[in-house]
C-alpha cells in the first residue's frame, strides 16, 4: 500500500499563518499535522512508501522539514509546479499527477487530505477497505443538519454502500460527512485517469467520490472517534486546545 498526503492548497482562510507554509505544516498539540499523518502511516505495516504532493510555494519548506525526520518508509515530496489558487491543479488533479505521471503505482493507495485530523485506528479503516475492493471513504457523523450543510454528505444503504453523495447540500439526506480520507483499491487506480477525461471539476475530492458512487461503486466506513477539519483559525485553535487536553 502507498500513502498519499494532499498538501498543495494555499490555505487562504488561515492567513497569515499559511502565507509561507501549507496547512499540514501547522502545529496542533505540539506536532505538525503532517507529522501526525506520517506517524499514522508508519504504523501501517503494509505501507511501502508515502507521497506528499505540494505546490511550488511550499515545496522547499516541506523538503527541508522532512530531512529532520526519519520514518520507517520512504517519503517523496512532489511539486505540482503551481504558484497560486489561480493555477492550482485541484485535489483530484494532484492525485492524478502523483499516480499517472512517471510512477508505476500498482498497489492500493490511502489518500489523506492534509488539513484533517482524525483519531480512529487507520488499520481498521484499511482492513474494512481491503475487503470491499472498491473506493472507500471514511465518514464522520456530525449529528447536525446545519453542520451537514458545510460538508460533502453521504447516504449509505444497509451494506455501507454509498447511494448518494451531496456536496454542501441545502437539504442534507444524512449527517454523515466525508472526511477527506480515502482508500483506493488497486483495481480502481485507472479510475482517476478516467475521471480526468470527463471534464468534471478537478477540485474537491468529493467530486470524484460522487462520480465513482454513480459509476463504479463506493463504500463508507463510519467512525465516531475525534475528527477535526482545519479550515480556519477558530477550528485550528479548537483542535490545538483539545489535543493538548487529551495529550495526543
């Protein structure tokens, strides 16, 4: 299995904290989000390597940072060569860059949005996903219709198969939010390239999840441990406070 961390966004809602560093390099509870992600991946015995995709503004900073650490598996930093929100590839474009431009990836891929923090056991999600042999997405019940309007919302059948995906719906059908953590089985690797040819949006990964649910099939893994979407300074401060309190 390969790990893929998305770190190419510009985090404008977190300015000035993210003018010179990406959101995954912000600290929560005394550690960067990036370090926490890499530690989780290092604990997965089947993980043979990790790709971190970022942009031209943050590439050197992440490269310098990674040299200070030693992880069990090799970590490659990939520059998508973009310089601003105006020319960014979007999350799906970055996934496609990593998987289809000069890399012969034939293993399952665990994709993690770099601005998410989660407390569930990643191995439980991986074991669930391997059995499904499809695209799987980690879901968190926000337990509020109002909150659900802010996220990509999933409706599941009794077999945990996604029957509907709504992006920031005005009338959510459920309160299960997509958390930006995905497991792409190796039999589905070609679907990224196929999606890129559709002309659909290359921005939020939810667009890919929606398309996959309508054409190939997607399964949802529901967890109830902590989850933090670091989208602005208030959410960053909340996560930092709680992680320090929990000593995580």
